[in-house]
């Protein structure tokens, strides 16, 4: 029997996020390129005596903003695995490095980490495909948090195809004060579109060819996010952050997913350090981090055996 399992799950940015019209099921069809970057949440799962129930502890970046009730995606992941043989008597400790409600799939990372941790802890024998299917029921970004790397996402972001990528990309991630609610940002996107039907989104060729060539300059030019106008409408201050990125010479910049975190692409690690220093000195943001991608999806990094 294992005494504990530690799983590390990455944040994501969307290199391209095309959003279709609102569907009857309440979601929007997407054509997106997910890219996992090296900002992580670590989750430690420990089995507890029978009858203890689920115990959830959250520490680190933005921990106070994380709900600890049954709406928490990690709790929902535990409940989703009970029919597959997992016990509810488990303690989860999440160390957050991913901004909460930041548009970087932090909640999805915690759900993905929980699925991987409990599969290992209770020896459930579920495949990655099984976990991705269960994950899709928890949230649209959970399958990608399991998948990692760089992948094209369609449907509501849950259908994934691995993308061919050369090289590594260096990002400066600029955290904002407070979060944005994803459903509110999608609603604002619909409002700004004034009820017009939009064409089915596609991933632009420029993004895929830049990735295949390993060309950060071309990728910087091709970055695109259909949710950006909505995030800017709800949080106008983000325009200052995006302008600062341009001024400081980022190859490209955008709101990450539904925001309010912004991501800027640098030429290399040294350029990323220069950009990060400039952002820190500017006072336009709360916290600045550097991260490179692509990185692996949620995976076990430590296992303790009980004696
Ligand atoms: O799937 P998830 O729970 O993360 O989605 C949260 C909300 O974001 C959905 O209820 C929906 O309002 C919106 N959403 C959407 N289209 C998507 C993904 C999410 O409209 N493809």
C-alpha cells in the first residue's frame, strides 16, 4: 500500500484560441492550440482511515481564493473516481504555483493531478484515455492538463491531437490582481458579438507552421485569442499590460485563455529575463514569472510506501 503519491500538473496557455458561436449545450465550439508551460501545481494524496472523508488543503499562490467545498475540481475528481474503486477517505494537499481563476487552467490542473494520484494510490488501473474521458466530464481543460505538451483542441477543447513542435518557447507570465470567471468571459464575448452567428473557428496555418519550424518570431506574430476583447472589456487595465509587453520588445503577447493572466513570448531565456525585469520595474502588474514550454502533462513525481 502506498503512503502517499505526489503529482505535478502544468499550467497552459492557448497559442491560438478560436471561439465559435454559443451551442445549445451552453458551450462554444473551439479551435485552439494548447501549450503546457512550466508553472505547476503539486498535489500530495494520502489515504486516510475509513470514515475520515475527503480532506482538502490548499497553500501557495492565491490559495485563499480556492473554494474548499464540493465545487472544488479536485474534490469533484475524487467523487468521479469512487465508482472506479477509489476511496473518499483521502487527504489532498495542493501547493499552487498556477494563478487561481487566471485563464491558465489551474483548477483543471488540480483535477488532472487528483485523477493521476488516485489512480496510482488505489491501484485503479485506469488508462490515460480513461482518465481523459473522466476528466472531460469535470471541465473542458482537464483532458489537456493530463495530455500536456502542445496539442490542437476541438469540440469544447476536449478533443485533442498532439501537435508537431520543434524546440522550446520562453514565456513571461504576468499575473493580475484577482481572477476572472470563465463563464462570464464567454458571456461577454457573446455580448460583444451582438448575437451574430460566427463561422466555425479554425487554427491558423501560421501557428502550426511556426511550431513545426521552431520559429518563435513567427509564433509571436501568430498568437491569437478570440476571448481577449471580452477579457479586456471586463478588465480594461489589461490593455496597459499588453502595451507594456509591446514596448519592451516581446515577440508577441496575449491574454491567456479567459484571462486575466497575460503571456508574452521571448526570443530565448535571456530575453525572457530582460522582459521579466522590465515588467517587474513597470508596476503594471502584481507578479511576474518565467516559464518555458512545452512541458509534460500531469505525472507522478514521488511515491512513498508505508512500512
Ligand atoms: O468546462 P468548464 O467547466 O471549464 O467550463 C466553464 C464554463 O465556461 C462553461 O460552463 C461555459 O460557460 C464556458 N465554456 C464555453 N465553451 C467552452 C468551454 C467553456 O462556453 N468550450
